[in-house]
């Protein structure tokens, strides 16, 4: 079974430096904020974190002292079977509906036989309705 729901994603941008992931994870832990999904990367000296958390407002306030430029956006969290072809099925359904996918990240849990994939699309609400 495939399910989809809207989530709020925090986007935090700040100067990149060694140990920043550990620092971000630690400051969120100390604030009691659980990270449920993350994508992080560095380009041209700038670190960008895409975070789905248990408390977006608290996470945003917590990251401010690190010098982060923080914004929020809606994304779609799609839970699907952790098996070959499941992502292709989801991506095809979105494509066939004429909805552009801007980016995607996620992870599977073989022990639970489920994966959760985060999508940012041209029409997140419509994507939820597809599933």
C-alpha cells in the first residue's frame, strides 16, 4: 500500500564548515527535535539542509544561532513498499498526471519493508490526491 501526506520541510542554508552536520544534529537533539528525513549537501562553500522534523518551528528557531538562513516549504512524504520497482510506480503516476518533480530524497527500512520518500513537486497537494 502506498500512502502520501503533506509535510513541512525546513530549508536551512549557511556557510559550510567541517563538522556542521554533527553540529546541526546536536543542536536539534538538545532542543528535543526529531529529524524524520534529511538531505544535506555543500556547494561552493554553502551548506544546504533539507529537513523534515517533528517540530519545524522549534527546529527553525534552534538553527538561527548557527547563522542559518531558514525557510519552510511544503513537500510530500510518500510511504511505499521497500521493493524493486516501487519508486518507479510512484514516479510514473506523478509523471502521468503531468506534475513535475523538482527533487526527491528518502530511505528504506528493510526490516519494516517500507520506504519513505520526500518529493517536492509543482503541485504537492495534487500529488497527495494521487495516492
